[in-house]
C-alpha cells in the first residue's frame, strides 16, 4: 500500500511543475506542442527512474561531500543514452527538443528527487518514486502542451482539430513565451482552487 | 460620564471630497474629444470597437470579481477606462474577437490576478494590446496600412511610422507636422487624434488627476532620444517633432504611462520614469521590428516602478529614531 | 467645507483663521473635571471629601505636578483609558464661587534680578504644559514662540496676537532668559504684518510663516525653523532640544508672574456648525464641553461629531462631559451629514498622501503594511515620524483610515523599539 503511494503521490500531491514548481525551464520551453511535451516527458521518466535506482543503490557508497557531483555523473549517463536513442530513432523529436534533452542533466526535478528521496530510500521505493514523479511530469507537460497547441495552433498531436479558418487566425500568443507563463499560472491557480479545502 | 450618541473616529474630520471615481470618470470625459474624432473619421466601425472593448472589459471584471468572491466594483469605472484606452489604440476595423480577447486578458491576467485596482503592476490596456501585438496571425489587423486600406479620408493614408521604418526620414516629405498634429493621419481610433488627446491630457493635469511630471518628461525623453539619433544621421532618423505628433506618443504620455498603479508616485521617480519611457519609445521605433514602441516602453518601465519609487525624499525626522533611543538606553545603563 | 480641492501635487491649502474673534468669559462650572495624563488614581495625593485650593498640587509627594484649577471639594477620583492607550487619572471637584489661591505660587516683581532657575520653576509650578522634559533636566537650546494656531477654525493665538502684542514682547524676553535658550525664534503668520511691528525683541528672530495647515504644528515649526527635535520625554530620559510655546501660554506666563496667579483660564474657540461664526470663550480648565455648547446654544445632533482641537488632527469625543484641558484650543460640532466616513476600499496608489505628507513619509506603502501587520517594514519606512496631521486622510480618494493605520504602526514600532 505504501509502495503504491510512492507512485501515486507524483500524480497529484507532488506533481512536479505545479506542486513542487520544479523544472520549469523545460516545462515552459518545450510545451509548444503536445508531442514535444510527451517526448520530453518520456525522456524524463527514463532518466528519473534509472537515476533514482542507481543513486539509491549507491547511496551508502557515495560520500556526502561529493554527492551532487556523483548524482550529476549518474544522471548525465542516462541523459546521453536518451539523447543518442532519440537521435537514432526519433529524429524529429530530437530536432524539436534541441538543447533541452542535454539540459535534463541539470533539471531540478531529477536532481531534487535524487537528493530528497533516492538518497534516503530503498531501490524499489526509489524506482516507483521516479516512475510516479516522471509520469506526473509527463502528464503535466502533455496537458500544458496540448492546451497551448490547441489554442495557439488549432491542432493536437499535430492532428488538425479546429477548422481551417481558426487555424489560419489562431491565437498564437499561447505558443509564445508569455503565453506559456500565463497558461502555467492559470493551471496552477485552478489546481490550487480545486485542492484548496484539503490543503493547508 | 453620560453617554451621548456621537460618532467617534480618528482624524482628519474633514475630507477634500476626492473619490476613486474622479480619476476614471474624468479620464472618460477627457477622452471624449478623441472618441468623437474617431467616430467622425471611421464611423460605426470605430463605435463597434469602442463598445466591444469597454463592454467586455467591464463584464470580464464583474465576472472575475464574482468568481474570486470579491465585491463587484465595476462602478468605479477603472475597467471602462482600460477598455476605452485599449480601443483607442486599435484600428477602426479590428475584428470583435480580437478586441474581446485583448480586453478580457488585460483585465483578468493584467489586473485582477494581481489584486485589482491599485495592485496591478502593468496597465491592463497595455497588457491587452501587447497580447494582440505578439500574436503573429493577427498582426495584419494591427498594421494600420493593411487594416485601413479601404478608407480614404482625404489625407495620406500611409501610417507615418511605417513610412519612417521603410524609407527613413527622406520618405516623410509628404507629411506636414502641423497636419499630423491636427490628427490628419492614420492610426488608432483615438490615438491618432493628437490635438484632442493633448487637450484631454491638459484637462487631466489641470484637474490634478494626472501629475505633470510623467507626461512632460515622457515628451522630453522622446525629444532627447530623437535629437541624439538625429545627431548621428539626420537623413535616416526623423526629428523630435515628427516623433511627438505621430503614433501613440501623445496618448502614451498623458494616459497610458500615467496609470496610477503602474507608475511611480514620487517626483524624481516619475521624472526618471517619464524620461526612460520617452527614450525607449524612440529606441524601439528605430531598432525594433514594430513601427511604434510606446506600449512596450511603458510596459517595460512599469516593471521598474518599485525600483523607481525608491527615488524619494527621505522622511523628515521629527521623533527620536530607534538608534537614538538605543543610544540613550546604553548611556543610561553605563551611568547607572 | 468650502476648502479648495486638491490640485496637482500642490498641498491642499487649509488656511488658518486670521480675523479678530472677541473673547467672552464663561462662568465657573458647578463641577470641574481634571485630567492627569500617564498617571493612575494612586498618584493623586488628595482623597474624596478633601477641600482643595486653586493652584494646589494634587499629586502625591514626589510624583510630579497635577495642579487644581478650581477651589472646592474633591468628589471623585477615577481613572480613564484614553483612545491613545494612555491612562489618565481623573479628579472631579465640586467648585465654590470664590477662589482661594495656593500660597506656593507668587508673583515675581523684579524679573531682571531674579535667577532664571527661579523664574522657570515658578512658570512650571503655575501649571503651564509642555515643560515635562525641562523638569527632567533637559536643556532648551532653541525656543520657538508660535503665534500660529495649530488648526483651522481656531482663533486663540490669532486673537492673543491682536490683543496683547506688548505682553508677547515682555514674555519673549522673560522666557528666553528663564530657559537659557541659545536661539529664540518668533513664528508669526505671514498675513498679520501689523503685529510684527508691535513685537520688538532684541535677541529673538522673527520669522513669517505661511498661515496654512500644518505649518503651525509644533513638530513642523521645530523642523522648519532650523532647530532639531522637539523636547519630549521618553521612558528612559529626554530627547530633543527645541521647546515650542504658543503665545497664549506666553502671555499667560507674563500675567502669572505679575499677579502671582496659576494658569487656570484657557481661551477656546468654538464653532457650533460648519460655516458658522467662530466664538472665543474664556473657560476655567476642567469645564465640561457641554457648558461651551450651551453658551453657543448648540444641541449635539445624534450621530454627529464633537471634535476637540480642530478638524484635522483633533480628536472626536464620545461624551460632552469631556473637560477642557490646558491644551484644548477649539471645539467643533459636526452634523451627521458632514461626518466623514471611512471606506474599506483598497489603496489605488494615486500617491496624493505621499505628496502632501509634511514629513515625507510614503503613506501609501505604510498604510498597506500596517493594514497587513508587516510592522518591520513600517519601521524601515520611518513610521515613528508620523505627526498625525491628518492630511493624508484629507486627500485620500479611496477614503482609507490612513491616520488610524499609521498611528497603529507607530504605536507598534515604538513598543518594539522599547522592548529591544
């Protein structure tokens, strides 16, 4: 039961971009479309789960003073794997995400989970935590990207949803950086409003 | 003591009679000449844009205040002013959906999310306008040459600033500064009626509702920056008078930059704010991709307002400060 | 109120009264109520039933000076919590018609050959207010004699300046010698030129001050005339070096020294209704306000306001039994329709309050910080310097209770300072 909780907490209670407000840089930058959000999210799930596992397994070996450097090395390993894999098999996604895949190395979500959770808990719990947080991160990115893509371009996962008239006069403000901030802020406000009575 | 039925409160027991509505209602009054000029020029289209903007701004404010559980205060007129200022910046045949989107985002995101009147760091009208401006598929509607192509009002229907951007000051021979000042130019519904806006602005200053520092320094900033550019290359850059009588400078100086909550309140802060707004306007006109830079200049400088408000007179010390009292205590302790 | 509206960033012009307002004497009240600030009933040295003389010190041995202004029998000893969180000792005295005077107050005939300390001691003994810090041993470096009234609709000093300019000259010479002040400044209203010629004192500098509020407030006078802080008593000693004395008190001192009488009669300007005529009355200190109102033939309207010490920084009473004190300058009655009501709107940041603040406070920020209890920010912004002049409230379009908020901030900041 508690193991299950480690997984589900990432889906709402500790939803990374909204609850923890971590890793906002890629959240804002790559969510121009739902596809990009999904790609980024999957990359993060992979890196987060494996780095959590490895950090947790090595948590008694790594000296405390050099732990951040060690975590970075571990994370970077998986990031390079992801980068090479996307370059080889999903080249359009690689092109779209650009610099943000290498930047997963310094993503606060991953470093934060390694520091706050994996370095204190067992391997299995850390794996579930990584999987849960990663899934939450992916869902957030897809929702944000989907919303921005739908309003800003009239498409969803590159499928044309809105009419041609809308698409030619779409509200592309949502695809710009200010639109990303406003969209994130509004979603955050709605989420807080929904969960207001239970929190505090 | 015998209890009497008396009102008890702190001072002052007199009041000057000023109300929050003084600001908004007088702004509406001051803008009537500009509105009238817009209606005369562009007819019912302009009326549609103004009506849509004002109505959607007020409805958005009322709805948002209801949702947030706050008292509905649209009667203070500030939402109407925001909507009106937005409308006056737009071309007469802006599609209604654009107007609605701009004024709703301006009011909700730009104002009520920050706490409503007095707490908004940016002017709602400017936020709404900026949202439209950076939405690429809608940019054509804001390009005055394209938007007003079907109008012929008896003067050159080229947007002066677009001409300046395209062909430098040599292309401006068709424009007569006096004519431009009288409002014979294309542009926003009300913003292009330069002389009407100036009259309204002077009325606001005379009533003490707009402090004179910001408008004066705004115009001064435009003059300084354009003179500097002119010193570098008088063939490529227009003179100060041209900059003042075109585009949004006049409405920007008197109405957009002087929004109470997004402007400094201390004298030197206002001077710096006005000068920077004016200079950034000219810089944006010269170097940015947009023909006019007034709105972005005002938005940019509004972000510096908390900093500019530090330029203030220091409080006059009429009472012992904390330091003096502490020193006394130390002395007293030492002697006893 | 027929006052000019605020225009631009000019401070609002709230002019002081300049015309003549003749003084009418009021009869002795049946019962006088005396207030003693920052004292408790235990500090009073007389008991109920004791008979007291005019000028008698009612304070218990060693607790200071609390002078009776009437002759009669003590009826009541009580305490009162003032609106400013200060405790007052209250003594009610049933008066008798003929005064008998306390023997410790004597006239001084030969002022020139009497030691300054002796003159000063006699002035303080005669009950003039404002000398607390001097009693505690502070030295007066600058003496400011103010011929300005503190508030609009007040004609106390204006009338004294018209009537008794010669006594003012004598008083300045006497008081500057008694206090040993290095610098003496006489502040007179800019528009009363003829009185300036009447005042001729060698060692004093005569300064014309624009006769608009708040230029007559002691803090502003002390600051504007190049002097330092006002002499005040703090919990651990005295602060400041400037003493401000109104000319009403000054001519009172002259009479006191000539005739050997304590300071018991006070001129009070009364205004029964807005726009109505002013009336100066001479009352015994301790007279209830209701007597002044009866003299004016004014009924207190239910829901109205009874304001003592002027419409700007005066205080609203909750009862017409409130007695006159040595510093009560005026009484004003407002009808319910004229009463200014505060509203709970948010600050719209127009900045008028900061523009009019005579001590350059950022009132807009202070009001908000005080409202939300962020008092360390209030301390940073110098909240303790607020002189509670009320101008910010006067100009505020959102009608916020700014003076209330600032006074609260000042109180908290002061308490915290003392605790540290």
